[in-house]
């Protein structure tokens, strides 16, 4: 049975465990690039030549959606600054006080419904369409806002679910599209049990189908790009190592540099994802 995994996007504000603390062996630090000139770090970026790759995997985190007007989860202005929201982002809260879970996540559903894909989302959708015949472009997102699909991406693994869907807490009725910010838990029309947002809460299992899809994509990956995520929180922290094991080129695109360079990344590109992704994936 798969181990219990926790969602990055819905992890309450507790201290993160860095890969650098695991006693991993050494390795070369990633080459650091920069979207804007900075002494000693700037190098002209070359666009990714899609024709050179057969299986590209892009992991996205909350930083990708900031330009769409959505907040991150940690740091200044993050959702976890509200202790009450963090308190109800758990499996225990869903079991005990489902109405409060809707109170916490209803506003997030409203924000997601009002947001539009930004140039970063669009660049990834365009890259998928431009892949050579037989090639595969997979977006694995930790975000629950649904913006990758709305931008036109087809092959998307929503690792932590989607706030724009609702499912039953009890029966196997398939999730349904739903953008209503319910103030309390509506009943399932089939069994009467409370409905819930179709997202992974802290302390819940990552769906097995998502785990399998990610493992399969990484197994044959030859280019791995992480965007807008620290890449240091389990389980996403292991994705780059799986890709590296498969022989992939690995690249981190992030606004801030890694606190401790991760030798599993070949290159680190600094800047805003909505500016960088259209340049990296321009065909």
C-alpha cells in the first residue's frame, strides 16, 4: 500500500523539511541563470528545443498562479497567515466540521473562478501543442485552481485535486464541476452525505491514480522543469530525483533561489514565471 502523503498546497504553516538535511551525498551545484542582469549570474537563456525531447514533465507550484491574482500559501500575504483557514485545511476538520471546511475554502473557489490563466499557463499549453509527433508533455500541478486546463493544457495531473469540483464524502459518485462558494456543506443527491471540495487536505492520501500517473511520466522523462515551487516538501521533493534517475535534464524556474542548492537540478533560472516560461518554451 502506498505511504501516506501530504499535499504541499494544503500543508498548514509548519516547518518544512529540506532535502539538504537528509545527509545526501555531494554533487555539483546547479548552474544559476537570471532573467534580469545581475553581476556574475546572468547568462542569455536559450529556448528549450522541444524537438530534442520525447517526454517533458513540468511540475508547477503556487508561484505560477501569482500573476493571475491568486495568493501563495506561505509567506507574506499567504493564505496560511489566517490561522482559522489553516485550522480547517485538514482531514480531521472535514470529518468533524464539514461546514467550516466550506467556510475556509469557499472564498478560494470564488478567487479561482474569477482568475484567468496568465502567460505562464498559456506558454505551457502552447508547448504541449507544439510537441513533435509521438512526444509527450505532462503538467503535474500542486495547484488546485484549475488554470492549466483553462489555459488549454490537456495532459494535466492535478496532484492535489481541483477547487472547482465537488465530490461526496461517502459514496463513489464522480466529482462534478461546481463553482458555487457554499457556506455550508450541501448534501449528496445520491446518498445524503455532506459534499466537499475535490481537493487533498492535510493528512489525506494523495489519490492513487495521481500517484501512478506521476510515476509513469517520470519513469520515461527526459526533461524535468519545476516552476514556482521550492521543491523541498514531500512528496514533490522526490520528483526531480526520479527524473534525474531516468536520465532527464532538470531545471528549476523560481522567483527566489534555493536556500540550499539541490544537486539534482542541473540549472536554476530566476525570475517571474509569467515572463520566463514564454521565453523558455517559445518553440
